[in-house]
């Protein structure tokens, strides 16, 4: 049966973010005055990014930086380079960063940036020129005390290094703390590269403990095999939870005995995709999401699980390593099915948590060893998980609602105490 004839409705992630805010604000019985102050982005910048391509022609790209909140500290959040980037997507991602930083209780507000481009089709030179021009355009908005970018979808430590260099050249002195997720040789933190996957792994362990599911032998399916998805898969594989299915933007693959994840990571590094990996059969992306398993990890983009496919989800736990992979309507369906959801602002908060550690190390010019980073991360993630679980159990709220209630109430408190200027 062909599905190409039916156009799926486009779900606007910013509308989803606002809907989830309202649900949590209602549950908290939040004052209308406070709502008005914390719901919307504080600052939005839209920039034109002209880049000279290798052929000599100039292509103009659209870029954005959105600062959603600085109530609890400087704003913080990644930069996404992807063909589907829109202003509303960046606004949604910035909003989620605010609640995320509050859930793990680190002293940041939320921000996000993005450039609508396809880095997979650009040379290193083009990518560097794009990055430096975009960094120059958002330069007045960023800085270690203002707003601190980091990697997100299709941005890398090398790209962070170029942003750090562009900012520093303009200031006249090196400013390590202006971005996180940098290479180690440039003031990056040990453990930052795998922090999102590791944080996700800790929340999965906590969920298994809560639900009495043994991790050893728990079957895992991972949608998206980028930084977060591949590293979460690798940690679960090491814990003897077989990863039976994985997908990226080119292919979905399956092996009922469990995929050899270290070999799969190497294969993807070598060939650029999961397609053709030996000792696995090809399945459809929909089959992956409907996989009969204990743990499903959507680790790609927004709107992976919608009202169209949520009822087919076969997992007991859905761990949102991506931002916004489950729509509000799908949330309700999963909830009715009794699926245990680890919401994005908790599940993938390991990345920004170690970004915070990186910023602290840069500001202090004193660096920690990897074990120190990982054990601090585990402490933060486990505490945040327990804080959210407590609200989930006491208030009989879904895990999504509970996490939003926790994050939003912390931002509301900071806002109330600071008061309204002038
Ligand atoms: N882009 C990541 C996120 O969505 C990390 C942000 C950061 O480290 O600032 O959480």
C-alpha cells in the first residue's frame, strides 16, 4: 500500500510547546501574571547568512537565535544545522531548554539557534564560512554571561571551535566559556560528547528500577543513530540490554538477537549510514517504532510519534533522547496504553548538564577528570528523575506533565522573586 498519496498534517512544534505549557500551568494553578511573563521567548533574532560556496557563487541561508528565558541565569542551548529548521522550531526548542535546565536544576535559562541548511551537502570550507558568518551575526547576543550555544542536530565540536574562535577574535582575547561542546584541546569537558546518551541511559536505568524491569535482557529499539541515539544504545548494549533495532535517516535495521552496537557505530562512521550493515535485516521506519520491545528510544527529530502511529507503539518505556519526538495527542494515546514515558526535558538533559560542567570548568580554568564528570552527571540525572517521579506519583500526573510542572514552577519561582523591572 502506498502512503505517499496521503499528506500528513504538519504539526508545529511551537504550538505543541505552548499546549504543554498551558497544561502544566493549569495543573500548577499558576497566576496569569506569572504566565504572561514566563511563557514566551524574551528575545528573537533572525539573520541572513550569505556564504561564498566552493564554486564561487554566493548562497544566502536563514539563521535564528532565540532566547526564551534568562530568569534563572544566562540562556543556554544548542545550534541546529538542518534543512527543516524554521523559526517556530527554534522557538519550541528554546522554550524546552528553559524547562529542561530547571528540571535538572542548573543555573541557566533556555535558548536555541539554527540555520536552515544541509551540512551533509556542504564541504568543510563552506561549513566553516557558514558557521563563522552566522556566529558574527548572532555575536551581540551571545557570551559566557549572556547566552551560551552548544551542539545540536548536525553541529559538532569542530563547529563549536569555529564559533569560539570567531567570538574571541572579535573580543581580542580567548573566551572559552562562550560555547560548550568544544574539543577537549580547547577547553571542552571530558564526557561532554557522550553526555546526552549517558544521561538518557541513567534515566532508563531509573525507570527500569521503578517498573521492576531487569535491564539485562531488556530489548531496545533506537530511532536515530546520531550522537544521542548511538551512545545511549552503546551503554545499554554494554549493560546487556540487546539493541534489536536501530535506524537513521537512510535505513532501519533489525536483528532479534541484538545488533553488535560497537561494530554498528564503526560501520556508520566508515560508510556514513546504517544501510547495508551485515548481520541485520532491513525493516521499515514504522516497524521500528512499533517494535515489540521493552525500551523505545526516539533519538532523531520532532514528531516521530504522532496520533497516527502512537497506538502501534509496542514498547513498555519510551525514552525521549530527541527533543519533542512525541506530539501532545500521541502523549495522550501512550498514556492510555500505560506506556511509561521519560520526557525529553528530563531524558536528554544530560547534554546540557555536562555543558554546565564545561562552562564551570572554563570559567574556573580548572578541569575535572572523566569519572568526576560522569559521577556528577549520574547524581544530577537520578535526582531529577526522582523529583519528577515524585510529582508523577503524588499528583497522578503523566511523566510529561510532572516534568513540565517541575521545570515551570522553578522558573515561575525565580521570576516571582526577581519581580518585574522597572
Ligand atoms: N542541544 C542540546 C539539547 O537540546 C544541548 C544543549 C546545551 O548543551 O546547551 O539539550
